[in-house]
């Protein structure tokens, strides 16, 4: 079992580094500047963390915070920023490319690969260059977004459990991750597609909110703990604070209001009002974010009300001789 944990810890971090390396490679490919390979320096903290974790914790992750996922985000997010900014600047002057939005386009790339036949090494490299250049840059960026989110979920699943974390809590956390990842991917793909011309300010705003929302994944506060614990001594129930008793619920509300749906709503309202962009799906998702914010505020009010009632009831019971 220890060997399996050791292997999972190494494989997970190796996948993190491999995907981050693919992002750096794509940046150097698009920018045509070898100096961007210096982004690989960001991999060093992840490698050091792997060595320290394997030596001191035998590969086990922490309960409330995941350093490998956090360092993975640090290593790949700069590459995605550079690719997104470059794509927005060159969107109008984009050349002919194959969008991966139909089986016909995918088959055309496959048949292009099959026509190589017997080629020498220089010709093979040139042919690979043609294949990579044939794929639209937006599809490359979208693929990086998708792989990033999928790998965060799979990586958390493969990482050895931290101390005090049960498999039930891990399953709840992974389900939360899946829903969060779907919302984040929809936000970046839909909202960035609404950017008109070369509006760098809007791109910076969207990428900044996206980066902020990605910080949910290293934190595991919403998936652990018990929001309604059974206290052995009811007479001491009034001494328990609201944050202690409903820590899981309150953290999930904080995530919705300040990390995900709240910022997403602000960005979408800004796009519709200040930048004068509107379409049916943008309006729908803005309403969806608004409903999530309102429902979480209502949930917070209900939690506070129930806490006051339970505290008052415990006080009356303790006063009875």
C-alpha cells in the first residue's frame, strides 16, 4: 500500500509537470521566442515539494490545502495568460486553420498525418510543424483549459489522502470540483469569446477573475467537516461558535459569493453594461450567477437563524434545574 501511494504521488506530479511543459512549449511556439523556455523555472517549486513530501510525509497530501495543486496552477497559469493575450491580439489577423469542431476536420488532420509515408527526420519534424500549425490557436488554448481542469480533479483523486481525510469526504470534494470546473470552463470560453476587437482591458479582467476562481482547487475547506455535528454535551452547545458548527456551509457560501459566482456575475454585468455586449447565453448565465448569489445569501440567513434558535433552546434547557 505504501508503494502504491508512493507511485501515485510521483505519477500525479509528473502529469502536472508534463502538462505545464506542454503549455510552455506552446508559448514558445506561438511567440517564436526561445526565451519563454525560462517559464520552466516555475516547475522547480513543484519538484522541490515532491521531494519534501515524499521524504517527510511519504507522499500524503494535507487535509485543508494541497501544495502540489497550488504549485501546478502557478506553473501553468502564466502560460495560459500569455496564450490568451497573444490570441486576442492576433484574432483579427488569424490565418486559415482547422477548427476541431467537427469529425471532418479531425479526420483531415488524421489523413494529413497518414500521408507522411517514409520520411526522414527533418521532413517528419516539418510535417509535425504543419499539423500543429493547422490547428486553430483557440482550440489549443481551450484544450489547455480543459486538460488543466480535468487534471486537477484526477490529480486530487490520485494523490494520497491527507491526515484525517476520509474517502467519503474525498468523494464529496471531487464532486464539488467537477461542478466548479464546469462553471469555470464555461465562464472562460463563453466570456472570452465575447471580447470584441482588441479590448485588452476586458481580457485582463476575465483572466484575473479566472485566476482568482482557480484558487478554489488547492483549498479543501468546502469538502471536509460536518456542518451539523452531534454534540455529546448539549449543555455546552451554546458555547460553540457559528463558524465552528457550520464551517463547511459557510465556506461554500464564501466560495460562491467571493470566489466564483459573485465575481462571475460582476464580470458579466460589466460586459453587458460597460462594454455593451449582449446575447442570449450571456444573459442566461448572468441570471444563473445572480440566482446562486441570492440563494447563498438566503442560505446564510437561514443558518444564522437556526443557530440563534438552537443557542436559545440550549440556554433555556441549561437554566432548567
